[in-house]
């Protein structure tokens, strides 16, 4: 299974693509789609839609995980996150892919087993999980990978609960 | 010139289409795109995108006006408004149409000459301006028409300022 994780922003949209096989996870791609902040918002959203669509065509994920802050710092940032989320969700729906959303606390909890962990702790866990020489850059890419890994853990745990662990002799 | 006005919402997206000739305005269409609230959000956004795209193809507006609350009631509603705005802006950008945004106070000011007027006063002015037997229904359609009319007034005034009023002998 290939998971696309998205950290939604209208200036920089982080993405992380991982291939999952049970509890094994492999990094396929990570980065950030950047828009010129000077461009009109509608043009930025159009660019993000086009670039995100290319990513989905290229990596053919089967599931998309998106960060959804239950509360935002302020209404202006909530508007911006909502806009970026909508573009990501639309691309997923246009490709018939299911969308899963996680709060920042759920992502931290899943990746580091502690909902209040720091950004650095999350990045270090991503580095270790994916066997990377250093944490992925930029920060939005690391955040997107954390969301993808959160979905992988959640899916893996759900399946364990449903089927029970494989017994080894 | 044909203007498409949008009142952004992810359950109900109001739209109003008017044909403008100087200070004359004619109603072409108004209504609301409704989604089943039970559908997953990504599916709703996909539906809204598809329906809005059909509207743009059908009425071929040259400009799109969208409501943009500078502050929202709360972060959750700001997220929802942001998502709906993004879909409307994306459709406009995909058709190469310029997007204009107006705050609710700007819309009221433009339509009724008073930024604090009530919903009923706005609706009555829309009815009078468009020569309708009764205010357009549902409310989201009336709100969208108010946004389209706000943009028409703004465009008309801007042109007056640029070129001066036509003198009549």
C-alpha cells in the first residue's frame, strides 16, 4: 500500500509518500509544493491542485492522509488551512482515493507515542522509522511524512485488532 | 459582462449569475448547490467542484465574486468557509477567470448603502434591483446575488472614477 501524507498550507503544501508492507515502511518521496506568496490566492490554489494531481499520478497512492487541526491559532489561519485541505481532498476524490484526517496531537501520539512531543522528537522518529541519514527537509515535508506514518500505524493497529497478531512459533 | 457571485459553504454553496450592462443588471440564475451532509467531506468538495464547473460552462461568466469573511464565528466555521472558497476559486482559476473577494460588510454597504443592514434589507434591495416579484430563495442564493451585485457596483463605481460620469446635455 502506498500512502500520501499532506500537511496543508496555501503557501507551502508539504507532502510525503511512503510504501507500506505490514509494519515495514519505505520512503518514496517527500517535499513541499511552494507557491509565490505574491500570486493571487486563486492562482496559488490552481497551482497546488495541478502539482498535487501530478504527484498522485506519479506515485499512485491508494490512500491519502491529511492533517486537520481541530482548532486553529486564529480564524485567518483556519481559513488558509481549510483552503489547502480542500485542494488536497478534491484531488484525492477526483482520483477516487479515500481520505483520512488526523489532528496534530494524533500524529504526534502515533509517531512518538506521546501527544505532546516536540517537532524535533517527531522528526527524529521519522528519521529512525524510515532509516534516513538525517530528518527530511523542509519542515513541511517532515510534517507530511509524520501524517503518512500516523495513518500507517493506525491502519496497522486496526488490522491487528481485527485479525489478532500473527503468532510466531 | 456576466458576473458569478458565490456564497461559500460546504453543505450549501449559494450562487447567483447576473448580466451587467453599465448600471443595468439582469438576473440569469440563482440557487444553491446542496450536498448531503452525511457524505464524506472529500466527496462533498468533489460534488461542489463538479457542479460549479457546470455552472461556469453554462453561463460563461467573465468575473467571479466570492464572499470572504475577514473574521469567522469560530475556527471550525472558518475551516469550512475556507474549504468552500478554495473550490470556488479553483474553478474560476481553471477557467482563467479573475476572482474578487468582498467581506459581508462590503456587500451590505454596496447593496444597501449601509454596512450594518439586516439580511431582510439586503434581500429587499436585491428584489428591487433585479425587478423580481419576491426575494430570491433560498437565503444562500440571495446572499450570492448580493455578492454579485456588490461586485457590479464596485466595478461600475471604479469605472466612473476612472472615466468620469457621462454628461447628458
